[in-house]
C-alpha cells in the first residue's frame, strides 16, 4: 500500500466525505517529495517564452537553459528567436568572482548577432546567491544597444511557479505603455494567458475577428514586443489560464483602467462563454449578433461528432492532473460532455478559491488534490479504476504503466485543444487512447477488469441472497 | 592498429566563438548522477537543491525513456538558501524512507547547494548518528555542481561515490566489475549477454536496463524493478578487475581507479565498443580475462558485419559526417565512421575537455587533414561550422534535429537524448550487433535522402 505522508494530508480531499472543504494549498512542496512542480524560473519562462522576436537569455549554469530548449509547442507566425536556448553557462570562476562581466559580454554579442526587439534576462538560482547586479548590467546594455533589456527575477528557490508568473508579468508590464503613437479600435482586447500552443491563439484570434473585435496583442502567444508595447490601448483584457496572468490584468486595470474578464477556451461551454463575455462587455448589437452566429455555426458543426464519440466514451472515468486549476475546471466540464466522470482532479498551483470552485463543480466522491506526486496519483488511480488520465509529460508513463489511457494537456502538446475545433481534437485524442486495442495486453488493466468483474458477481450474489 | 594521432588541420574561417552557450550540447551533472542511482536496485535519487532542477531533469529523462522515473528533491526555499539545507535533507531522507522503503538513497548536489557550501557529508553522518539502531537505507552522496562539469561528470562521480560508500574488500573473487558508461538500455542488455556468454560472473554498475526499459506492470511499482543489487556493489572490492568503457577515463579519478587503489582490483579502460576496431579490442580483452575464445555467435555477427560493410561501402564512401555528444561516445563513433570510409568532418562535445582532440584522434587512421575536433561546442557553433565545411550526414542525439532541419541533411539518431522518436532506450550501439544496426541505419538514411531528393523516384537502389 502506498502511504500518504502526514504533511500531505491537508492537500487531499474527497468530496462529500470529509465535512467542510478546506484545502491547504499554496504550500511549498514537502522535502523529499517527487513533486510534479517546477520552479520560479519555470513560471517566468512559460509566460515570456512565446515572445518570438525577443532574446531570452538565461543567466546561470547551463542546466536551466538546456532543459528548456524548444520544449514548448508555442508557435510563431514570423520570427523564431524564442526557439533558441541562450545561457551564460556560468563556470566555477564566475560563481566565485561573479557573473556580471560574462552577462554583459553575452548580452552584447547576442544582441549584435540576432537583433532582437527586446531582451529578457532570467536570473536563476545561483544568481540570487552570488549577488550579480543584473539590473545594472541590463540598464547598461539597454543604453548602449538602444533596446529594452529587462531583468526577470526568477531564482528558482524564491517561491513557487506562481512567483515566476508574477515576475514575468512585471517584466511585461515594463514594456506595456511604451508605444504611445498607435491607436486601437474601441472594441479591442488583449488576449492574456494564451501561449499559442499548437496554434491555439490563431484559432481564438479568428473567432474574435469574426465577431468584429480587434485583438491588440496576445500575451504572449505568437507574441511580439511591439504589440506588447501598445497593449495599454486595448479596451479590455481577456484572461485565460488565470493562474499566470491575472496579476498583469490587475496591474493594467489599476494603471490604465482596463477592465478584465477571466475565461477559458477549453470545451464547448467555456469557449462559448468566453466569446459571449467579450461580446456582452462591448454591448454592441453587431458584435452580439456575430457572436451568436459564430457560436451557433461552430456548435452545430462539431456537435454531431462529439455525440458520436460520446457513444463510445459514456460511463468512463477520468483523472485530471494539470498545472493550472482553470484548465482543470474546463476539463471537468468537457469530459462531462463526453459522458466521462471525473474521479480525481488536481493541479500544481491552484489557490483556495480555485479549489472551492472545483469542489462545487465536481461529483460526490471526487478526490481533489493539490501538488500531488506519482505515488499518490497512482494509488488514487488504481483505487478508482480510472480509464483515462489527462496530464503532462511527467504523468504519462505513470498512466501507461498502469494500463490507463492518456491525453496530453500540457505546454508541449502538438494538438490544439482550445476553441471549438480544439474540442474535436480533444475528443479524438481521448477516444483514440481509451478505445485502443492495446490495453487488452496490459496486465494492470486486465487485473483491474477481473477485480471489477468479481466485485460485480459478488454484489449480484449478495443481492440474490438477501 | 590505428593509434597514432593524426595531423590536424585547423580550419581558420569557422564561427567566431561566443561567450554565451547557444543551444547547449550538454546537460547538467545531477542528471547523470540520477541515471546512475536509478540503475541501482531499490535506489531513489534525491537532488539536493531547489525543486526546478529535479523536475526538469525528470522531465528530460522521461521524455527519452518513456518510463516513470521518480527523482526527489529536497526542495530548497529562500530560508534554506540562507540557513543551509541540513533540515531539508533530513526531512527528505525521512520522507523518502517512509514512502519508498528504498534500499538506498542517492543524493546529488546542485549548483545551489554547492554554492552555499552545504556540507552534505556531515549531514549524512549526523543523520546516521541520529538513527543509530534503526535500519536506514544505504546513503550515497555525489557532489555534482554543474558549473564544474556536465552530465557525464555527474555520471562518473555518482558511480565513484557509490563504490566509495558501499564497496568493501575481502577475499578475492573471480568476479568482474563493469562500468559501462552512459549507454542505452539495449546496450546494457547486450553487454550483459556477451559477459554471460563468456561465463563471467560480474557486477554491472549502473544497470538501468530494466529500471528504465521495463515491462508493462500489473501493479504500480514505487520503484521500477531491476538494477544493480546493493549487495553486489558491496562485493565490488573483491573482484579481479573493473572494466570501464570510455577512453577518456584512463587518466581520471573514477570508480575503477578507486577500486584499484583501495582494494587492488585491476582497472581496465577500453573504448566504448562501437565499430569493428573498438569491438575487437573489447572482445580481445574478454578473451584474455576469461581464457576463452570468442563464442561462435559473435564470430558470425562480426562476419556478417564485415559482409554488410562491403555491401554498403559505396553509399558511404567519402561522405562527411558531423558527430557530437559525450566525449567517449564521439571518439568511438569517429573511429567507427573512419573504418567504413565516412569522414568524421566535425567531432564536437559540449563538455570542456582539454584532451578531447587527443581522445578522438587516437582512434582515427592517418591521413585525415580536414577534421575539426571541438570541445566546449554548442549546436549554434556546430551549425556555423557545418555550413562552412559542408557535411552530408548527422549522427547523434535528437537535439541534432536542429542541424538536420537547417542543413536539410539526414540525422541518424543515436545516444541520449532521443526526444522526437520512440525507442531511444532500445537503440543498440555496441558490439558487432550494435554496429550492424548503426551501419544499416546510416546507409539507409543516405539512400533515403537520395531517393527523396530525386524527382525520378527510383524504386531499386
Ligand atoms: S545547472 Fe545546476 S542549477 Fe541548473 S538545473 Fe542543473 S543543477 Fe540545477
Ligand atoms: S530551481 Fe533554480 S537552478 Fe533549478 S531549474 Fe529552477 S532556476 Fe534553474
């Protein structure tokens, strides 16, 4: 039996069995755990990475940069500077005597060679210890080269991934408002928190275009420095993946008076909701009409296909373990469309509010976890005999070893899952994995099936006796 | 044979060298250490530092092996970075022991813990003292700051640390130790098969052939089964000899050199057996140590390989390749290419190794004038050099796809990591059998390239 550590018990909850819901989230991971979380740097990198015409220089020893080289599927319609991995690759001498000189030289040569529109300098763990004044170096290079060189304080140990999101938002905020010339339409928005994984930003932008809403900038999917500079001209911020970008939206609300809405583009309902929220915000009859038409057209286009998949998937059970909790909400709903019940759901970085909402929308008996680990996850998955896990790269082999189907829902995915057509891709992927004939050979799957059969037989026998 | 070093022609007009590393061709040290620890039975790796390092390393390794690999972290926070990691380490050891009931815990330090000067060795002593009378897992500690070395250094440091903490002396046995180096799971299985066929009893350290390439399970395993048993590691001090694969290791402090100095176990350094030359040397050493002739099975494999070399030689003859990766891997690969008539035009490693030129060129035949051998290289350097010297084929890990895409030439995937294909852990590189597979794949890649870049569509080639 896999034991749950005492220190972890406050982060696991079963709906309907344990009295009042009180998730002890927002905690640092227990020492010695195999958490699925990464670090502050990871949070910053996730948010800023899709800015395709900026230089992203990772200041520190080589690991942090090597492991993040081109790992995400954030697409660009133009420059692809973001897909290269730049590191100051600090060596022992620099760790002892400081890395400022090397940082200066690296920035200067890279800006000279690649002509980026701006540069981000990520401080990783070591920088926080050796005390490099990266602010000063950035200022100096910025003056000399005439582009923005922005330090991102993302030392891994200084908090969690969420603090990294914050640092990234602060970096973006420094760019916002630096272009006063351009103008934007009255019905214009910024898309916040979409990273154009597998081209998702393009799908969503197309919807807004059809609605008659101008997109000033997307932060940061298919991102461009110049778009970010004029983001303050937009009339509204539409925030998806709220975990990462709400902070920026709040700053923009405060300083520029731009209101924001939180949305999600996963699943039929949430996508439609998102578009309607924007349409209602502008309260323009033409936009409203366009939106209605768009939603009607798209839903009637995809509905038959979703229904066809539902026939196969009805009654299956799923586990969800993703980075942000907003994604989890949408997934619970999207699975419901397919007749799949969510037996286990969790996230790496949800906050109290998020978990309360999650509790509200989940069925009785659903296990809700914060910052789980492979051992716990595997235990819950076999207890609940789930048919599907939705998660990331690190969760995939856990599912497979246990004979459980898997859907990739992470930053490396290559299939667009957002919007209406994303829903179809999602259905295809889930169906393709759950219905695959290969599971017939999985020992774990067979064992669970046998067990279930026996339990069924037992209950029939018991019923007959009584 | 081919031992004299070649005269190296220095190409003047290749890429200026950059201060920064652009698309690194190396990984960090705790990654290598973690792999070693997962190659020990019942051992869980613990990376002493902040969470990101462990998570990124896990993700990177999982994407290659496609297996669950638990790597724990002591989860440094801001306070830990100021006051030191003693408490975190203690709590981590307690928690891991309770959750995994491991036979051993392999601790690898990070840049962070090293920079704050965390004295892990003394923490371990304190931990042992505090747990007197209680059975605790064997504790192994490898110092692996990445500003000092790459994943390969981390690998060898971890093997050495394991042997230092566990191996004991005693009456001399007839066993052999083998430290295979950073090879694929299929390679490890093949080497074991060869040793079995020579009737050796042996300890292979590490052995992740099962742990990182296992079967489908019937029940969730906390730690995937397989790996070198701790008990056999303990007896490594009694063996007759340690074979370590990797030419560069001869002059380094390694597990083998430690066992030789401390217990008189003879250290034998051989190149990674890729290509007929290196594999002949490997089998030669085994024949000598066992007093047995090469089993027929391998004679036949060798014979078929020679036959295949001849069948395919015209396709490869005079072609120019770029190869990269860990120094010893590149050295063996270069000598293999050389023996089939491919010019290893650019041999690169991301590590800073002064002797890299010497290591690589010692395996090459004479007469090469235009080979570039570069240490401390990254993929941008390589791309620029390739553009200026012209190459036909790329052989190495999947990160070379970047070169392949930019140069529109084929990439034959070998080594670690393979992130864009299935089965990286099953690529066989070593022995006559592994060389056979590499040779076939190289020839076929060149043929395929010719076929797909011709409008005619030859169906017989
Ligand atoms: S280079 Fe150092 S700090 Fe960076 S991931 Fe590797 S061990 Fe961690
Ligand atoms: S924890 Fe620190 S060193 Fe490790 S990956 Fe994150 S920033 Fe880099």
